[in-house]
C-alpha cells in the first residue's frame, strides 16, 4: 500500500511540474509581447519630443496610483519582507532625458528577477527534502495563478509581489539545502557520539585501574622495628623481620604444669590466665620447645611450652590472607618442629600467614594410663598433644584476624609425624570446624586401632620405670625423668628394610582411641567419608626416597653392588624369597636401596590407602633429586614449599616452581589444579604429571608386604 501511495504522489508531482512549465512558457510569451510594446512606445516617445512634459505628468499619475495600491497592500506582508524594491515606473527627481535607457535596463532587470528564480526551481528534482520543494512549488503555482487573474493595471504591482515571493522561494531552497547539511551533521553526530562514548569508557577504566587512596587499618611501625596488635589476652608486640612481621612465643593455652600435667589443654578463657591488661606482651623471641627426645637420645625443651609463632606480611584488617598452620615432628617423641619453621620471606612473597604452635610430645603428650584416666572426668587419658593442636586452632580462629589472616581459610600443613597428627585432626568432627583444608607430607599410613583399655594395659610397665603408682605421683615427678623413661621399643626406629624377627603387631602406638579426643580410627572415617562424599579436604604426599637417612648412608664408606645384595639378604625379604626379584626391580646402589625401603615403609602404603580406601584424597610423590646423594629425600617437598634452600640447577628451579604452584594453589583455592580423573598419583619432578600407578607398588601390594610393614607415626 505504501508503494502505491508513493507512485500516486510522484504522478501528481509530475503533472504539477508540467502545468508550471506551460504557465512559465505563457508568461515568457507575455513578457516578450510587453517588451515589444515597450520598444514601440520608446520609438513613439522619440518622435514626440515636444510632449515630454505631458508624459512626465502621466508617469507621475501612474506612480501615484501604484503608491496608493501599495498602501492598500497587507501590512503583514510588508512587515515580513521588509525589503525595499525600486519602482521601475518612477523616475527620480533629478532624472534627465538621457535616463530613459537606464529605465529600460531597470525594467529588464526586474523581469530577470522574476524569470530566474522560477527557471531555477522547476528543473531541479531532489530526492532529499521533497516536502520542502513540494511546498515551494505550491507557493509558486499560487503566485502564477494570482498573476493570471489580476488585471493589466495591477500587473506591475504584482510583479513586485512575485519577486518578493520568489525571494522567499530562494530562501526556502537554501533552507532545503541547509536541511541536507543538517542531515550530514546528524550523521557526523553519530560518529562523534560513539567517539565520546569510547573516551568515556577509557576514562572509567583508568579511574578503576588507578588505585584510590584507602584508609589504612595497619598499626604504625614504631622505631622502624616494632609493631603492635591485640589478642583476646591483650596487646602483643612483634618485630619487623625480612620486610614481614614476626610475633614469637605468644601463649595460646594455660601452662600444662602441676595439676594440668597429663590433662587436655586448657584455653586462656579468663583474664586471670593472661598478662596484665595494661601491659603489652613482648613477642620478640620464640620460647622453648616442648620437652622431647632427639634422635641422638638428648632431652631438650621445657614443659611450659604451649606457645605459638605468627609470621605475617601485613598487620591489617582489610584483605585478610590465607593461614598455614605448621605441624612438624620427626616422631611423636621428638624432632619438633623439624623443617616446619615459618619463613618471613615466603610469608611476604606468597602472601600467606604462617602459624607454628608448640605441642607436647612423648610421655607428656601421649601417655595413656589407667591411673591417669581415673583422675580425670570424663575418664580418659592420652592424646594430650592432639588437644594442644586443637587449642591452637581455636586461638587462630579467635585472633588471627588481628594479624592479617583469614580465619575461614586455614590450611593445616603437617610433616612426618606431624602429618600423622594432621591426618587424624582432619577426621575429627570437633576439629574440622577450625580449618578448611589439610596437607600431610610423609606421614604414617597405619593409624591407631587400640582402644583406651588396651593401651592402658600395654603401658603398665611405664609405671615401674618411673616408680609411680598413681596420678599424683606422676604429676609431681620431674618432667625430664618422665620423658626419658620411655622404653627403647617405644621409640621410633630408624627406617630400614624389615628385619627377620620384626613383628608389626607388637609395635608401640602412641595415638589411642581414647573416646574423648580421638574417637574413631582415621582410616575408618576417611573410608566412610569417601562413601558419603562428605568432602574432607586432604592431600597426602611423600618423596621417592623418604626413608633415606644419614645413618644408612654412613653404614658403609661406599655402597657397592655386593654390599647392597648383602643388606637385602639380611632382611625379611630373604625369608620370603624376594631378594632376587627385588634386586631386579631396583638398582644395586644406595639410591636404589633407599627407593626400595621407601616404597615398603612409606610410599606404597600411602599409595595403597589413597588408591583403594579413600580415592577422593589426592596423592603425590616427589621424584626430583638433589645434593650429592642424588635422592629425593624426606624433606625435598617441604624445603621447596617453604623455600628452605636455593635451587642451583635449571631442573631444580623448574621443580621449585611446580611444587610451590601445586601447594599454594591448594592453599588459596582449596583444590588440586591437575585433572585426577582416572589417575591415582601425581608424580612431581620438573613438572606435575598425573599417573595411574607409581613405581613397583603393585609388586609389594601383591606380595602382602604393604600395609603390614608400613612405618608408624
């Protein structure tokens, strides 16, 4: 329908244009006749020279008549035009006879002003601004009709009106051309607007990208060395250390002395147990370690030891950082904290907060006896070291925000016996609410199975060693005597191939299912969590030569193939007729022997429980070697994570990057980045590679060597 209407309007326009052209031709003919008449009149005027005065009088009368008609003209038109045109029929007062030729030129000029605008309008037909041209054409048609209807006497006056109307037409034409210019400007406006929007977006991005000055919530550093914050017990003062801040020796529980010996940790839940409220605790130096027995038999440490260290890159309340709680011990009788010491440089470079708590070890930390159970309510004993770690985790929840840490993002990081404790804590419902995730490196794969009653019976011989029969005697005895009185069989032996007379069922277990702190076997809880998909966030790992040791290395000046064969023959492997098969699997060198011992005692037991019992727990093995021994020793992963040695070779630097990326990604995001679908182990060398199996674990598992001979603690 719209197309039909457009065609009709186009036909009407063509008809109107043709009519205008006809009228224009008629008008031009009339003008030519008038011109001929004027030429004839001029010839007559030349013949009638004596009649000039009469002619002047006639012209004056005609001028007066024209002036009267002009006065009767609509005032509105005159007001709108405000254009003064010369009268072609009036002479000026000083005009002489010789001005007749100028009068003729003036008349021709008037006719040209009428003709030119009309001719310039009709031939043009623009697509743009058709409405304006249509209105102009209608005005011109009306003017032509008016000229035709008027009498000959008023013709000259109408010529002036036509000239005025034509000038309006010219203005309208200029307006139409101006409309085209405006449309072009409108098109440019779109581009200009887009450009302005682009610059506005750039300004917004710059404004967002440039950090604005924020209110600082960090306390000032005093004298360039000291910094102060608060805890639930009062103010504490730390030291600037390697561009970070260290607070060492902060008490987190009541001292386990006197009546609190052989009891679960008591929190600082009253101001009576804190320092003076008006004083500031100077947390400048670490306190003594908890009393323990080192691997060489030396007893060190103090019984009043329930303190912790905090190392943080910032002391602030905005943008809290993830927290890593370090739990380290070579065994449950000593060697704590071992390698698990916080690094100020790594706290700053990795944007994490380190917390390292002391906890009780050996007899003071894990002794279960009937006499002790009877003196407590509810009746229980043992696992005091676990209660210490629980109290430390509670302190972290209450106070770590004052040290720039995030209480909702706490990672437990355990090494060796500390990893065994971390695994146990990750399966305790009462403990899991205090941390988000856990990482256990080179811990034990055999978890406690003995009940409290069974442990109490097994430990009766201890009372004879310390010459006590009741709890009161035990709580008043000398602490060092209590620690050193443990039997040799209770101490963790140096890892080696199982001996011919070794009976795994008779080994001493420090952890006990006391029913109060540790209620279930961790393996049972993890297996149930696997079935229920309860989401225990735990990573377990170790190193390829975790059982290597200086004692084993120094047993011979140089380990030859023959010496390695003799060592294997002297173990239980010869009884099982596995010597030749084992030597085919591993090289007859110190490195190969270390790998064999590690697989039997640590690596394959951990691989077995993670691949068979709780498959949702990621498991890794570090294979990158170091030092002159060329082994991946038990500390290789921890040293890389905490930056405790500088990588020397390109291979070591690449391994550092891989190991740290694996650990700190887990700390920040709570998950392992690698895809573990269909894979049971992550082999960490220069890169992190998921694999379905590891080394010769399937061989040892098939021979029933793993798990029975797995290391404890």
